[in-house]
C-alpha cells in the first residue's frame, strides 16, 4: 500500500447539514471528494489519499458539533473487494 492509495472515510450526516458540509469541504481544496452513492440514509463517503489520512481525520474532528457528523468507518479502497470494511 502506498501513500497515494485511495483512503475512504464513511460518514453520516443529517440532510440539513450536507450543503453546509460540502461548503466547508470546498474550502479545503484537494483534501477529499464527497461521494453520496449507495449506503443508507444520510451516508456519504469522503475519498482522499492515504497520505492525507491524518490531515482528514484532524479536519473532521475540528468540524462544528452542529453538523451532527458521525464517522462510520475508514478503509483503503481495494477494487477487488465487494463489500466495505475497516482498516
């Protein structure tokens, strides 16, 4: 695994917080991309690189409590995997 491998953080956000979260994320150019496909209600994925793993975790921890962000899991992207897991 290299520092450039894709690192994914699964999060849950209430619908009312998604647009605000996206706006805050846009201010962190290049940190992560938000994907909202699949998962359950309010579940999203932040796609980043393994090299930015600590920076992304620190940024998530710094977000305001009002967003009601919940981190569901973290894992490295592996194309051959068919289900989500944790690393």
